[in-house]
C-alpha cells in the first residue's frame, strides 16, 4: 500500500510551522535572499515545500522541526494580539522576552482585542491551534464581563436568546448568568461555543449595555486560575490532554 503524498505548503508557512519564526518574519527573510530550498535561493514566500522531504536553510543553517510548544498567558489590557503592529502599539510578544528563544516563535490561538484581558493560548503547532479556535469544534470559551448597569432577568434573558445586529446577524451564547452586582454595575458570566469577532462587545452594544471589563477565564476545561497578569507558562501534559479530549467530545456531539 502506497503512503499518501505529503501536502505542499508555502515556504514562509513552512518556516512558521517548523517553529523558526512567524510567517510574516519568514516572508521578510525569504524576500531578502536569506533562505534556500534544497540548496537554491528562493525569494517567493509562496514557493511550494514538502515538509519532511525538502531541505530548508536560513543563512546556511538547516532548519528542523523543534518540539511542539503550548503556552497559556494572562493577557493584560492595552496589548494587541499580534506579532507586529502597524500603529506601533505594544503587543503580547513583549511578555515573551523572558522565555527561552524557541518559545518566542509561537502564534496566538484566536485573539483577544486590545481592551480585553485574560486567558490566551499560544503555540507553534498551527494545526492544533486552528482546531481550538475553529467554530466547528464548539469548545466553550468562558468570559467574566463587567457591565455598566445592574443586570436584571430581562437583560440576562435577552442575551441568552441571542442578539440580532443591525445587519441582521444573530449573535448566540451558550450560557449567561449573573455573577455579582453592586449599586451601579454587574459582573456577568458569558459562555460562547463558537465566538465571532468582538462578539460579546457587539452583543452588549446591541442591547445598549457598555462593557467596562472583559476577561476570558477559561477555554474548555482549561482555567486561567491564579496565573498572574502578564505572566506566561507552558501547559502541563494533563492540561493539553484535557483540551484534546474536550475538543474530541464536543465535535462528536
């Protein structure tokens, strides 16, 4: 029985998947003539590559796949979830300066916008990251959200039913409940199992509610716990396995 042919991917993506650098940084290296494929210089980041078969070199040094890296970060407000920013805003990668060199070439799994905080996963395993972020996986993402009013049953029910945007899109939630409230504001727990761009903020804007703080506290069974704000650590084997099991069980429902 013949083995299935390996899938071709672009050269820049190949360097990213090998954990050498981000895809955008790889594209810069390739265009500057620092990358060779099977001994030949290539300047096109989309040059097709067979990972595991073709030989890639950067500055004459062969690049081989490093170990898979899975990190969790407690993202503070004020940082953008990207490797570089055209507006020169501080990014989450400023928090990785203290980690070992190989762990710096990881990509975020999904995003938290600049004003949001909490649990963010990063990995150099692009296929695993895509599974975690994919809507089809239906992996729960749990958020604690402070809003600018005392939440009542009417508001909770409106969010639970799903909010229709002016464009006609319905933004659903898996669950919504009141956590606690003060005289002028409340904390809600909102659980999503798909997650669209800025979904919670758009949803609450749709019911005339302002978000004061938005903190992601869990992804599936993985909880933010006591990880300090701005801190980052590797997932334990047990945490990685529990995420994998959760993705499998939810996708089979």
